[in-house]
């Protein structure tokens, strides 16, 4: 499908769940222009566990660092899910910070907060590409404290796991419902992927152990998406 943003339309993939539970996940990729394919393996694994997954393209190299694309894809996801749908916002790498920003800014995008957010291998000392706020400085201002789930590989050389550990400790100290999973893998492995230098992007891993890590990440997302 596509969503409208400014004067253009950007591509968006929908991974329909065979279970049709009325539960939806908006999944944002990381830095890179229109790189929705990098999170495709994770999106398929999430959908296999119940939620319908929406994966939009967005560009991190725009003057606003992708904010308009992220905002408009969130609006699209809200409309797609409908008033009765349960929407979780998740993101990987730079998309993780963008997702957490949505939870921390109650007025963002003129809509209700998501049911939960999931940050995968994110750096949280940087301004969120959705709101511009530095996440660790904005925790106390959130009006609606939604569940937060974090996943970060202990062998991540691109964004060290200490980033998620610091955020997790801060969330717990302020009374948030938060958890952190630390698989023994790297920045791409949390997706069930490996980095392909020739392609210049992450691609689905052939190794069964790496794919199992991706499925475990998917289950973290699916579990928090399911109604209590």
C-alpha cells in the first residue's frame, strides 16, 4: 500500500495476520532511505504470532530527519487500525527512539497514545526523530505511561546495549511497566538478519540460530500487543 505525506506517497507493506485479532503493530526501520525491507523478516515473524504489521518507508535524510514521514505513517496506522483496534508502535535502531518518543509526548500527532511501544536496539541519548526530545530527559513529562518493551543484543557494536540498560533502569525508577530482553546477538541479529556488505543492508539470515533470535524478538512485540 502507500500513505500520503506532504505532496508525495510513500510505500507501506502490510503483513496480514491469519488470526485477525484486531491487533496492529506499526514497525519503523532504522536510518537509511526507504529501508522497510530490512525489517521484513521481523514483520513476518510478528504477524505469524497474531498482530497485523504495518511497515512504512521513511527517509532519515530529509531536512526534518524523517519526522513528517514518521508522523504521517502513524496517522495512517491509526486510521488503518480503526477506533476499536489496538495499536503498538515499534522500531529498530533509529526507529526505536522514534517509537519511544511517541509514548513520551502525550500530544504528539494529535491522537491517543499507543497501547505499548517496543524499542529494538535503540540509542536513547539522541533526540527522537518523531518529537525531537531526548528520551532520557523526557520520561517525567509523560502523562500516559504505556508499557515499554526493550530488546537489545549484547554483541551490538553499532549501538551498545548499555543504551537500553540505562533507559530500562530509568523507566523502572519512575514506575513504568518496562522490561528488557538481551539476546546474545548483534545489531542485525535482533531482527533475525545479518548485515550484507555487498548489498549495504540487513538481509534475512540463513543461520537457524539467528532466525530463532528474530522470532524471540517478534514474540516480545506480539506479547505486549495482545490485549491483557
